[in-house]
C-alpha cells in the first residue's frame, strides 16, 4: 500500500476560500471528491486540526495530508492477455477485443479487463476502478485508455468531463444512409426495460456525430465521433434515427439482407452476433507531459470480412 504525505502553506491568493477548494489547487493530482473524503476522515488537516471541507482558510496556515491508500476494489488479478498499444508510468492504452467485459458485475465476477489490469499492475487496486476512466461495451472492440497513477486518473476524468477526449468509431449499420449528420438526443434508462437505454425526455445530454464511409445495397459503413459518452450511446442513437447497428442483439433487430443476397452472405450476416462497432481512434492531451497523443486500432477481421462480403454483393448485377 502507498502512503501519502503532503504539506503546504496557504498562499495569500487563496486566503478566505474553503479548505477543499484550496487543497484542490495545492494538489491537483487528487480529485476534489477524494480530498473532501480525506478531510472528513481526518487525513487532511488544517493547522493540524480536524475541520470540515467548507472551513475557510487563512494565509500562512499549514495544510497537510497523511494517508495510506487502501485497495479501491476487491477484484483479483487474473492472467489474461492484453493487446497493449502504449505504456508509460501514467498511462496504459489497450486494444480491447470484442467479448471482453470491462468491469466485474452480475454474471461477470471474473475474466474481465479489470482482472487483467490488476494482474498486469497490482498497484492499480489503489485507484478507482483500477484506473479505468471510460468503458467500452462487452462486444465493442477497440482503443481504451487506463490511468496508471493518481495524477493521470484525476486529469483524464476531468478531461472526459470537459469533452476534451476525442473518440472516433467505425460502425456498420443496417440501413442505407443518405448523408452525414448529428444526433442530439438525451439518453436514460428505458421506461419499461431497465436493462436497456433509450432516448427519453429528461435523460442525460448526449451528442453523436456521424459521416458516411461506404454504402452497400442495404448497409452503410459509418465514421462516428462521440461528443459525450453515455451508456450504449452510439447503439441507442443510431437505432433512434433508423440506422441500427449490424449484429446488435439489443437495439439492432433482425439481420437485414440485401437484394440478391447469396446463401453464403445470408449465413455470414446471421452469424455476426455482436454489434458492428469498433473504437478506432482515441486522442487526448497526455495528463503529465501535456503533449497531444493519438492511438488507432485497426478494424478487426470480423468487421472487415463482413464489409468485404457486402461490397462483393453490391458489385453483383
């Protein structure tokens, strides 16, 4: 376990502000909620005294932290292979395969990305969600970034909240899309099926941008960019405007077959049992170096094979 000791004097320009606000300025590597928790626990003190987060501070007062980080998760490490695209002391970027669950949960207590991360870097147990700052659905493949340090975790979470992380996806939808566009529609729990999400009044703001890649006889490849990151956002938004993802078992409906579909193509489309969605590119400012970094994962073979089959069908007369 890691022990943290910090001490600083309140500068003149922070005098009169709340202790939790001052602490967030003094130690930006820690999140505001974490600092508030330490104040309430007595691990973060003002002049050696126990106080509350909203206590006003005076210039020259001493603010100190003395805390031992305890595991933030009870999950255990498992030797699961990871396709690592990049690694440094603060970041881990992986190409997640379709079929890998990100977090343990009901029905998935093991065999998840979190279990793999804890085996790769046991110290991640001290970070919230083992450093996972965003997620991909089980059957969505592609680029995913993980924080390997507290400063990186705090900075990445804040960047995501400020919409400063650029996320680009490759998708195949069961419709002929006539032009690119934007979906700006709030997303929340489905009013009748609590296992699904839906566009609902009063949901959380959600914005998705899309443009056409390739058109086939009854399908279209799309390049999609997320402005927000709600649960199932792309799947829900595309279905909402009549462009459901190929293979999506929840929002996609039955497979759509193009004109002149051969038995081989029909079987191939029926056998595609995961949403045709791939997180292709991720770019953001490195939380420590300040440099713009970008990572791209190649489109997986199963999606390439389907696209090739649809393209061959479109050429047939």
